[in-house]
């Protein structure tokens, strides 16, 4: 198989046309642990996430194409996230706001080549390296990904800056077969620029290809 064929098989598993999900983030930082729960709706270009845990209830994010807004219910304040703010951790997690914006298929954003075949956590994998396509806006200039040879789902990713510095490491801890596709339902992200920090992301429920509520991806739905 070519590198593009392998990545396309992964995209078939992980890329969604529309979806509704309920998930939780477990944020660990210097011995402290926070759990945040959320529900979200998404299509190929847009996404709306609403936090449901008591501390953050009503806080919402809206992604429309390349734009991202955040609504804080306590202050009744609507903020557009842009510039350097996009590189910050979303709600204090190891996932950046920019991570939320990258919804294109990986083959659109990166040029991939196969650099090896390895066993990872007892699974045979293809090891691929992707370098960003010139002119594309991405969070990470280069990414190295281990893709399960049988299920074609990413099991690990190392994410690098253009300088070669390792920025983050993502590992998939659990995969489930849902509606005929293998999908990562439990993963952990570590920001290598910070010490003693990690964020687990757990998908508790997901529905593929639901009919989404009308006008759900509008600024009016944020308030």
C-alpha cells in the first residue's frame, strides 16, 4: 500500500460527515485533576460544543470554517478566538484551540511517506511521516503517526514544530468498532512543552450521520 492509501483508509474510519457525541476530558496538571463533560455536534466544516459539567455548564464553542467563537454564560460574553490565543490550551487542557479547527482530511493537509513498519502496544503498524502541504494552515509542521495495519486507525502520533522540536504526543488507549468503522474512543494528549500535564479524552457516546438541528452552527445558538 502507498502512504496515501493508508492515510485514506484511516480517514474513512475517523473522518465524519455529521456526528453527535457526548464525551469527557480528564485534565491532569501538577497533581490536580479536573473532569469536564461535553456534548457536541459537527459536520465537515462546522462544530458546536457545549460543556455540561457543573463548573463550566453553558460554556460553548462554535467553529465555523476557519473561525472559532467561545461563549461564557456567567459574563454573557461572546469572544472570538484568534491569533496567538489559538495556540493556548482549550479550557486548560493539552488540546489547543487550533486543534479544534483542523477538520480537513489528513491527505489534504500533509504529504505523507512510509518510514517503517513497527509493532506498537502489541499491534502491527505502519509508521508514516507527514510534512505540511505548502500554504496550508496547520498546528504542527510535521507529524509521525503509527497506524494499525488491520484496523487502519491511528494509535500514536508525535507532533513537531518546523524547528524539529517535539510539541505533543497523542496516544490512543481504546478503539471500538461502531457502525462498521474502527473509531478511537479513548485517547491521551501530552504537551511536551509543559511538565506533569496530560489530558484524556473519552467518547462515551457517538452517533454518525445524524440529522442535525436546523441553524445549529449559528452565533445565535451560542447565547
